[in-house]
């Protein structure tokens, strides 16, 4: 391993951009989901992270696929690709959604925020991102972008959730590394309830 690539630097990279290795499974399902479709491509404009992005989108294309493979926003992960794991979570008009289960054509007039759009314009991490680092929440990091998005959505509507409220709000985000307590403590830290 490159000695410069410490664990903490790796975690910061994950938190910042959602950069983590894509599983072969995710690519397999995503590729299959797009195969065999014969509909004509259509140029639409999406509002992603505050920018209007023109993109050709097939009628049955999912938002997760568009983000990753058309717009190069690879921070959004595809794990199960069928609405079970939460790795693909993004905000649509401020609400956390599984982007693998949303058709891109259905968000044409909505504001989409992906993990790349969470930090401030000057690069300052969101409080949730900083808190997850402080709590050493990311282990492999694959679930982390989705965890961040769900936590951001929660704190936007409930700035000081109880631990139980946080647990319920984050229950749609699975973590195969089992770092649930770390993520929950991160939510509490981001809301100012942990020193
Ligand atoms: S990839 Fe969307 S819920 Fe698992
Ligand atoms: S940190 Fe590995 S899946 Fe959650």
C-alpha cells in the first residue's frame, strides 16, 4: 500500500466524494438493467447539484444509472440495484430516495442532490461528513455516500433527532461492515448532541 494513503486519508476521500471501489455486482446489474432496451434516446435537462445538465436518457433508465454512467457522478453507489440497501440514496427535492428505483425521466422538474453536491461551494465538508469522519464511521466506505445523504435529509427536517429517530431515519441504509453505531453517533455529533 502506498504509505501516503493512510486510512484516515482514504476515509476523507470517501466522505468528500463518495469515491470507493464499485463492486462488480453493481456494475453487472446496472449493465443488465440497461440492456435490451429499444426506446429512442431523449435529450432532457436535469437539475443536479444546482446545475442544469443536459443528458440523453432512455425511457426506462434509472437515476442511479444516469448519475454514474451518463454524468460521471460516481459517488452514488449501486449495491443491490433493487431498492434494498440504500447505497444509491440521493435527495430529490430534499427527500432521501433510492436512485436505483427512480426513473430519470421522473425527476426532470426536480432538484437532485447527490453526494458530490453536499459539501459547501468552498469545499468545506457538510457537518454530517465531518461527524462521520470524527466517529470513524466508514469502514470499507461503500455505504457511506448513501448514509451521508440519509443523514442530511434527516437533519434538514429534524435538526436534533433522538438516537431512536436517527435509527429509524437511517434504517434504509444497510452497512455490511456493521458500523451502524458509528453512523448513528455521527448523526448525533452532526446535530450538536455529542461533544
Ligand atoms: S442500490 Fe439502490 S437500494 Fe441498493
Ligand atoms: S462501511 Fe462498509 S458497508 Fe458500510
